[in-house]
C-alpha cells in the first residue's frame, strides 16, 4: 500500500509523517516522529506501555491507527516535562521507586496524567482502578500507587495543576523526529507550522 | 512487535457512505469501531480483509440519549453518562469489569456486541497456530475443540454488554443496503462461532435501544474471570426481574460465555414467573441454569468448573436482584 503524508500534532509541534494505512500511532510516533518514549510492549492492548493522550484522553498507541488521529492533539511522555523541571508525576515515580527497568513507566505516567486531570485526590483504590490496564513486571505496583498518590499530593500542595494545553508548550525542544530516513518518514515542523 | 497486514483505510462521514464503500469492496472488508478487537485479530492474521472501513468519523453513530446508545459510542462514554447509569445501574458494574479502562476508552458498544468469538486454539499468533495446527475458523479443515466438527465452530462468545441489553429487552437498529431494520437483541445471535449472528456483512449497527419500562427492572450481571484487573469472561450470568413484593412478575436470564452466543434462557425464566424469590427458588433456578449450560474446552478453565460456576453466578445475580448484599467472594459458596 502506498504511504500518505500526514500531519500529526504531537506535544504542540507538528510532524509531517509518511505512513501506511495500517501503521499504528505507536509506530508512527516512534519511527516517524522519533519520539521513542512511547513504548511498544505486547502490541495487543494488554500492557498499556504505549499509552499516549489524544485530545487529553488516554489512548493505546498500538491499537490506534495513525491516520485516525490526524489533526487531533497528541501528547506523549516527551511533552510532559517543563523546560526546567520534571512533571510532578515523573518526579514522584523517580522518588518513590515507581520505576525500575522503566519500560512500563511512560504508559503509567500518561495514564496517571489523565487520572489526575479529572481527579485531583484519588484514593488508592481509584488509582488501582485507573491503572488496571497498565502492566509492570518489576515493581509489584505498590510503589507505582505510592508515586501517583505522592504526585497528587505534590500537585495539590504546589497548587500546581497537571499541565494544561498551554502549559505544555513550555517543554524543551525535542531533538528527535528530524530524521527522514526511518521506515516511516517523519519531519518535525516548527510548532506553529501547519496550524 | 505484531505487524498489521496491509489494507486500505476508508474514513466515511455517514452511514450511507460507509455502506457504499462496503458494497464496492468486492475483495472483502471489515468495519472498524475502536479497533480493540479487530486490530488484535488482524495482528494475529485471523481472517483479514484488504479494506478496512472506519466508522469513527460518523456522527450519527455517536448519539446517546434516553436509553438509546449509538453503535459508535465508546464504553468510556457510557461509563461517564450519569443519566444512563442512573436509569440502568446494572451497567456500572458491567462496565467496571469489562476489559481495562484503556480498552474502554476506545472500544465501542457495537464493537463489543460483535466482538469475535474466542478460543484457545484460535487467539494465538500465526506462528503458534502453524505449530498447533490451524482450525475451521481460520483456514483449517476442522474444529480442534469438538474434534470432527467440520461445519460448526464452538468458540466462546466473550462480549459483556450484549447479555445485559438482552435481559433489559434491548433492541438493535441496523442500517444496510436495503434500508433499516430493528430487531430484539435476543434474536440477533446465531449459534455458530463463525457465523455468530444474523447481521448481513454490509449492515452497520446504528444503535442499541432500551425500552422505557426497562428502567423499572432490577438487573444484575455476574461475571467470572481469571484476572481481576481485566479479563474476558470465563462465564457470566445476566438476569433481570420485575418484582411484585417478593413475587417474580417477570424474569429474564442469559448464560454468557459458555457457548458461541449469549444463551437466552427463556424456558427456565418462564418456569419461575409468579414464584416467590425465596432461597429455595434461587437454588432451583441456579440448578436449572447449571444443567442447561454446556461449555466446551475453548477457554482457559475446565468446562466442568465453568458449568458449576454458572449455578453460583445465577444465584448471586438473583440474590442481588432480591436486594441481598452480594460481594464477589461469598463465604460458604461452592466455587
Ligand atoms: C486486553 C483486552 C481485554 C478485553 N477484555 C474484554 C472484556 O473483558 N469484555 C469484553 O466484552 N470485551 C473485551 N475485550 C474486547 C474488545 O476490546 C471490546 O469488546 C470492545 O468493546 C470492542 O469494541 P471495538 O469498538 O474496539 O471493536 P472493533 O475491534 O472496532 O470491532 C469489533 C467487531 O465489530 C465490528 N463493528 C464495530 N462497530 C460496528 C458497527 N457500528 N456496525 C457493524 N459492525 C461493527 C467490526 O467490524 C469487528 O468485526 C478486550 C480486548 C482486549 C484487547
Ligand atoms: S472452537 Fe474449533 S473451529 Fe472454533 S476457533 Fe476453536 S478450534 Fe477453531
Ligand atoms: S503495547 Fe499497546 S497495550 Fe501493550
Ligand atoms: S519498571 Fe520494569 S516493567 Fe515496570
């Protein structure tokens, strides 16, 4: 099948990516945009490693066709940190030991971003329910729940909300994605281009 | 990584346009809802087609109002609809135990009703299936579960929403090349793991609709699964009743995930209408349901155990309907 050049809006930057109809969003992000923070684990919807946000809602990158989210607002783990500091969830995962090998971490963090956006003070049971679709083979989950709980506290204490769409633009310039020789061709455009 | 096969992706904006694309796709097509079932099957190389028609961009499939839920409405959207859950509280628990929150985020109602039947011989990679030997449902000569069966597949129906809509008297609106038709959901399924239902290939599920008197039914869905975080049902029971005091005025029962379709147990339900919903009646209904369920070895757990658990789940559903406090792990219960 022939490739189509599509514009993906990722972390408030636009990427022109040549993709085939059957390419998943996870593949397009990794190979097309060079954003390899989004992991591919099972590739079958069972582990949550590939979780990103589409228009603010969590979506499994491995079961979402890239063409289906053309023009939608995609957020990946790379878009989370501010220029000077990590997102409270990223800090909490590091501080609480919520990440060991780290492979599952981007998925857990993105799922938790969506949770804390709608529930600023989740109980441990609510956290467990929200992350039920994310699997971790290392931590045993307790420290992940600790991390999300801790991050929620931090966010409340700092009176600092989970980044809103406008705050997202204070993220550092992403270097990846400039390659155009990948299996899926991608080229990052200035943040304003194509909008 | 699991590789998707090559296909063309169509993104129609209306039901009519989608049906038009389907009719033109003479080499074969599949509709795509949230893709959480279809794309997994495609990655396994199961019955793939060269054209995929996405229904995600069709506004008329996204409507939800007053007991009518569009086929394209996501399970997460149903979960968030306070009015719907207020009117039909049984869906709160059903959805809570259906797949994972991430799957529910994109999985749609129509996709759930049409979720493909599952089998331990089938839901494997192509590599594994080549090693194990293929089967009737995907390019093989005969069924591996019921050996010798060359014309019927016994794979397990594993959707969680259909049985609940069935016991609430739900209807389905279908649109196809010959126009629209509406049928009771209980008449939709056809007992074969390949054919599965009476839908014509080009027909699209526009909506599922609940009658307004369904709001006054008491209903319960009891699902048995191996993993609590998320899992397909190994078996489940849906029940609804209209009570007149402690007398059963109306009763509907479905045994789910013990056959290729959700089983509408009308004979058993009819036998107990008019009875008092006593412990003895509950035990009798549970025993009838247990006897009627005839699971085969298409899932992880042994069929004998699943059959026994149909009785346990029936009793739990009826106790919940009666107003007893029912938890997932009942002390003193056979399990
Ligand atoms: C990890 C995991 C766990 C799961 N657990 C469960 C579970 O516990 N319970 C459960 O019920 N399911 C489960 N599922 C299966 C599936 O995700 C859900 O059933 C989901 O609701 C399917 O919806 P979908 O929109 O993604 O379907 P799709 O994959 O898009 O489609 C499924 C089928 O429906 C057809 N279709 C979709 N929409 C329409 C329409 N409007 N008209 C006509 N045809 C249509 C498609 O052609 C396809 O044949 C699970 C899946 C995964 C990956
Ligand atoms: S029940 Fe038989 S035909 Fe159906 S999928 Fe399983 S082995 Fe194949
Ligand atoms: S890689 Fe997507 S859910 Fe596992
Ligand atoms: S930290 Fe290794 S899988 Fe979660």
